[in-house]
């Protein structure tokens, strides 16, 4: 474990936008005077595990007012300075993709501005204590969940924690979440979430998600690759492209409300498992 203190600035946009002010600082604004939108980055202090465990690298603030900027879609670059407890520092560079929506309806979520993490893997290794790691921004943390797209309603100041991790330059795929209580008939919005907490991509071709004791299984199709910091979800009977577009395609419940076990399997080996509640042991079939 190490302790870090962070700070950050927004050095530039690509392409260049107009009008804009505050580039090179932690508070950049764009649009017409008196009704500007913009980003602010607030650094943080955190104890960091060097094993792919996520930590809050800072707070992202979007001050969102109806405004006009040209072009309306652009990348905002963020340079984060990380100071370690031994006094050494490193600079991490990432990009946020911004869409300044037209605000044509005056209502949310149609007019919400959208912020996506574009460059979320720092291109150069980071040396900590003589060892090399990859720095990965894994998403925005809101309401206890981590997402890669931040929706920002108009007319307010909207916050999200920015989550980062330091990982070895190798894949490390785990089950990070399992929503077993869905809604509606058949609970189609249930899902199991797969997360790559490593610093290198992993080919998931042929890997399986298994549900015990119901017996449902899903096999990832050829060419499925999960990047560092990326999350895929396999839904019961929904297709969510922002999480990979994977689905059991089941009209009935996949995950028992009473309990069970989710398993991630590769070549017959259980890579990770996620027991919940009674783990299925109140059924006659063993999990």
C-alpha cells in the first residue's frame, strides 16, 4: 500500500473550441459570458493498494448551464499529478469526451450533457517502489456504482468521483457485481458484471458465465476482448450496448432471489465466483 495526493489541470481540448477560458487550470469554462459550462477537477488524498483495487483519484465537477460552443463535441484533456508518500511524483494524462447537447426540450434526461471516458489507460508505465504498473481510469462513481458515461442535467452543478487503479501489466478478470433482484416479470434487468482489474486486455472468447443452481450459462462470442478497467455485464433479457451488449436471452429469471452462485469459467477452471445469500443450498441440487 502507498499513500498518494493528487491535483490536476485541463491543458487543452481537441479539437480547439471557442469560446473557452481557464485552459491550464483546474477550472475550465466554455460558452457565452454569463452562461458558461465547464469542468473542474478537485484532487484527493488516498491510501492505494497496488493490486488493481480502485481508489478515488479526485472529484469531477461539471457546471452545466445552457450555452453554445463550437464544435459541440470535443475532448477535454486532463493532466493529473500524483505525489507518493516518498515525495516522488508522476503525471497521468487522460481525456474526457464531451457532448454539449442542444437543450431543445428543456427537460432531463433528453437535454443532459454527456461525458464519456475516452483515454482511460495512461500510455506509459508508472514506477512505484521499483516496480512498474499501469494507471487506469475505470470510471465515474455515482450512487455506489461505477460507470463510464456521466450524464449531467442542465442548470446545475453535478459531481462524480473519478476512480483510478494501479495494476500490473497483465489481465486480471473478476466478477465485480451481481444484481439478482430485478424488476418486472422475469426480471430482465438482472445482471452479472465482469471487470478487468488488470493492466492488460484479456480475450474472453469461449469464457463462460454460469449460474448455480438454476443452470443458466452464457458463453462469450469469438473476438470478445475486455480492456483494463472495463466492465461487461450479461443481462437476463436486456441488451445494454454500454456494457457490451451481452444477454442470456432468458424470458425467465436467471438469478434466484433466495441465493445462488455466479461463476466465471475458462477451460473448465473456475476463474472467479460470487456466492450470495443462501448460495442455493436450500435446493436439492448442489450448487
